[in-house]
């Protein structure tokens, strides 16, 4: 607690200031008092800074830095669990999003835990790019004496499983760091394995951290650290809120090749808050008709009691509500082969390339239909992984929607192996969910996809297909705030008459002046296909002008093709109109990214 204990002759405060300070302190919690103390220490003048630097530097040696790079929030939550466990042991912890981490600070780290997901084809997630590039560059410092532990999250369905975590560890050890705990590379169903690894990791770091710890009554707030965050919502991935669905509306035309639904979900009574740029996590139910058909084929009794997640349920309940039956993954084939003593599946599982090809267009339902002998109720449950929620970019601003949250869902549908297939979540949300239905939901924050703090800053948004969702929220947000900054949207889809999502709203924003420019690309409305990247190149001169004037640039949508094509188009614009070389154009976008002016939410 801050107190004024200096003798009167040395008291730096006037009597009036001293009284005001004491009055303020009586209104603060101990955490707030510590924050004020650290803030004053960090912002003191040169003389004051000199006085507090020595203990601060000593204390820094005993800090466990927990860095996370997260695309969907999973790595963030695991990192938060690491930090909470370490703090519970009385250790000093610094928890930092890689997007906010200053790479030059790396040379000062002695104890470090890295939690990172892998995105796309073995690539770092967006927030981790800056640090990842830095530790692979000539600017990276020597890390002799630094002790590290790395945990990776990924999906075994992908060829480059957890590659980013492996690359982080290899780059850090190449700089001299010592691995204190064997790295963990975890699949989608990671909770139990992560908890065990966290316990072992904190055990390993604790002796060194406590040996190095220096006594200190004040924890200084280092420059660049944020004030303590507000209390988190009680509704999380592990404890979702059961919400009423107010509306499910198809927003593509009758003859469209796409089925896109607009959902409005009530948050009334939850206290849940969200910001434009966040995502809504949604739990769904598997198709009960498919579940019953599969049980019949496997000759299993749906009323049989099974244990799932430590709870007793009927097999039918578990398969409908708790277990993944749509997305296929290699570990299911491996486990089910052993559970059923199936040599054909064992052989398939031994060939990773063949296995990946086999599961590419098959759902778990398909595999069970093709290999239906030998399973018992519990062995089937034990072979399956827990259902994972799906994340959807929020398509509303709470400033306008208030106690509702809106999402835009493209229904995944295809034919294969003689039957129609629907995506697990999208099929439930778009086809099976009635307007009066319920959903278990939570908000996943995305602080790396935010509108500029300056309401005057221009904004360029590129969101074809359902990628338009967060930009609907952006526009609602800027409208509610009366922001004066210009707004430019690029949108694309196959057909103008069938697939112009939120057309009336966007035309209204154009008429009101909120939307300064709207460029659209309807790829199938002419002989030659036209996509958003073509519109970007066509509008290159003005686009460069906006960027040169400080515009913030956002991309949302498909990562495999669209995001890469748009990036290439931006490079072309910078070369042709910004007079950059290809190399300096790439550097320009990297600098924009590091300054939070180039943000992507791609999947």
C-alpha cells in the first residue's frame, strides 16, 4: 500500500495532496493499490527511476514469463492456466500475448513458458508472427542461461501437426536456451494432458524461481504493461451459457449454391459482454437421426450406460451431445482399430499419408458404417474425442444489438460415399435448430482484431462470403459511436441476386455515408471469374492513398486461398502505386501488422 511516512520536512506532498492521497487509497483494493504503486514507479522521473530500478531488476530474475500465440483462444486459455498455477505457488508471473510482446525484451528472460498453436500448413498463428520471425533473424539475442518449456496445440488431422511449437523450441534452443521440461504436442482434445503438463512444468520451474526471488513489498508495473483486466465472464468454454435462439434466417437466395444463415441469440440474464472482432463459441448436437442409424448398424443399445467425461450417461446421449461424430481425425482410426481388433484399420493407421487421404471426405459416421463390427458401447465412447465448440465471428455490435449476439453461418454440405453430409455445427445451426431452440455459448475475445482506437482513422475491410460477419459488427460499432473515419468494404460471392449478404443494410450505410466505398465481386455473374483480389488491384491507386494516409486494413475469411490471393494483390498495389520493391512492400505490411494496422481473422 502507498503511504506517506516521510518526516514533514522531507514530505514531497503538500498537506492537501497528502489528504487527497490517503482518501483515494481508502477506496482502493489491495490489487489496485499495488497497480498504483507500480504505475508511479514506472512513470517516475529520472531521479525516481534510478531509486526504484535496482530492486526491479533483481526481481525480474525471478519472473516466469508465459508467452502465448493463439488463433482461436485455446493457447491463451492454457497459458492462463499455467500462470494461475504458478501464482498459486507464490511465484511471480508475467502473462503476455505474443502480439503484445516486445521481442527486444527476450534478452532479459531467464524463465519462459511458450504456449502456441499451429495454423494452416504448419504456420504460426497471426499473433505469433512477429516474435517467430524475430527469433529466426540475425537480431535475435543469445539466450544462454534461459530455461524454457514449450507446449503446442494442434490437430492431428493436419499433416504438420504442432509444427509451430517444434519450430519455436528449435529456434530458442539454437539461441542457447535450455529445455527444462519436455515439450508437449497436444491434439484438439487437450484438456487432461495440458493439466498434467502444467503441473509438471510449474514443479520444474519452482525451485529456480524461488531461489532467485528477491523480497519486495511492491511489484512494479513495467512500461507497456496494461492495468489489471476486468473480471472475466463466468461463462467460458468450460462453462458455457445456455442461450435462447431468437431467429434463424436464410440470407442467400432460393437458387443459391450456398446456404447461409443469420442467427440471433439472446444473452439476456447472462451478463456476457463482447466487442466487435470477438467470436462466439457454440456447442451443438449431432444429428439424432444419424446417431440412431449408426447405433442400429453397430447393433448397439442406445440406452446402455457409458462413462464420458467422468459422468454416467446413456450411449445415445453421449453420442448426440458430447462426442465428435462429424470431423474425422487419425487418432480415432487408431483407437477404434485397437478397440475392435480391426486389422484393416490398423494397416490404414500405419500409413499416415493414406490415412489422411481416407479421412479427408469421411465423417466419423462414415467410418463407423464401413467398420461396424466389434465395438462395445464403452469402447466406442473411449475411441471418440470430446466435442469441440465451433467459433463464429460475431456479426453484431453490442452497442446496437444489446442483449443479443448475431452470427453468420455457412452450412457445410456435400455428397460423398453415397450419402449427403452436413457439417456438425453448421448443420445443427442452419438446418436442425428451430427459432425457439437453445444453444450453449460463450464469447472468445480476439484482441488482435479490433477497430482503431482513433474514431477518425480510415478503415479498409476485405471480407468475401461469410467473412463479412465481423465487418457488419465494425460498421454497427462505428455507427453507434458516431465515428467520423472513412469506411471501405470489399465483398465477394458467386451471384449478385442470390448471394449479396446483408445487401439492404450495406446499401443503407452507403446512403447514410457511414460506408464511404463498397466494392463487390460476384465471381459467377460473367464469363470470366472476378474475385475481391481483382477489385483490390483495380482500385489500387486509391487503396494506396488510403494506406498512405494511415488507414487500418482488415481481412476476414478463407485462409487457404482468399487470404493469400488478397495478400498478393496488396503487394502488387504497393509495388505499382506505392513505388515499393516486392521486398519493401512485404516489409511495409509487416510494419503495418506490428503496428496493429494490418489485422487478419482467417480460418
